[in-house]
C-alpha cells in the first residue's frame, strides 16, 4: 500500500514539474518574440527616419 501511494505521489509531482517546465518554455518564447518584434520595429523606424533626402557618396544612384 505504501509503495502505491509513493508512486502516485511521484506521478502527481512529475505532472507539476512537467507543467512548470512547459509554462516556462512558452513564457520564454513569448518574451523572445516580443523582443524580436521590438527590434524589427526599431529597425523599421530607423530606416524610415534616416536622412532620406541627402544621398551618400557611395550610393549607386547619386
């Protein structure tokens, strides 16, 4: 009887640990995606706001 209760307790604790790990991985993935979207937004704003009127010397369209 004691062994069965110990196995059941280990299974329940195992499910808690697996759930915590899955939650941690998805939370980490969410923050990586948010950081990537912010980086893309910053790159887009920098590209739009750089001096578009003045052409640089190394531009092939000068």
